[in-house]
């Protein structure tokens, strides 16, 4: 009796088109081109909340629509300093389409707004500080970028998970102006 591979079994049952559609649909849920995290919810007709709240080590953190932790740098107040591709390849700006208003739960105390990036795109901000995801957070709920220090284009950054109060969690290291490794221990 010949053995049937799972792919052949799917082909016989006519299930491959459904599997293909599911894979393509999931592929469309990733980040937007240019390394930016998108606040849109796809083509379902219902828009996902741009900024949400989730539990993480140390309390509540702001997250994007995919549950990825959002970060802000101590150095960016009402301005974007993470401009180069070397920075935005690590710290992915949370963006919305031009003219789109970012959304957040009513329970979030703080101002969710936008700032214009140097390339003309619209980045989501919380209490005036631009928001980013961290490329080394591999799954929802991780906070690997909390307290990271690095330097790009002559600017020393200290990053914190964005909290509903906007402040770093109690016990966080205070920011320094000159990080020792320049890459927070990551090989980038």
C-alpha cells in the first residue's frame, strides 16, 4: 500500500486552495514595507486598535495591534531622532496611513497622537513621544528592548517599554548619555 504525503492528501481532498488562501492572508498581516509597523487591520472592514494595553513584566505596557510591545526613547520629545535605516531596522516606527487617526482604548490615560517622520510618513506618538516596536522582540508580550541603550547617527538613545503613565517602570536604570557598548548587547 503506497504512503500518501500530507500535501498529496490535501490535493486529493481539494483543501490546498483553502490552505493557500489562509497562508496568503496571514502573510498580509505582517509589517508594512520599509520596516514600519502598521496600525491598520487589513481588509476585514474593521480597523484594529492602533495602540492597546497588555500585561508584561513590571505591569501594563502599550502594544500595537499584533500585541508587540511599543517603545519610546528618552531623547525623543515631540520630534523624531531615529531617522536612519540603521536605527529603523532595529526600532520599527509604528505608523498609520496619511490622514488616519490612531485609535486606543478609552481606558488609556494619555494622549495618542501622530508626528511626521522626515520621510513624510505619519508615526504614532504617546504623550508626544514617537512609538516603535523592537526587532528583537520575536513574539507578542516580549519586552527585550526595555532599558536598551544604543547610538545612531551621533544620538545616544535609551529605550523604554511605553507604559500607560508614559514613565519607565519602577526600578528601571536611569538613562545615560554615552552607552558603553553602543548596541545594548545585541549584535547589530
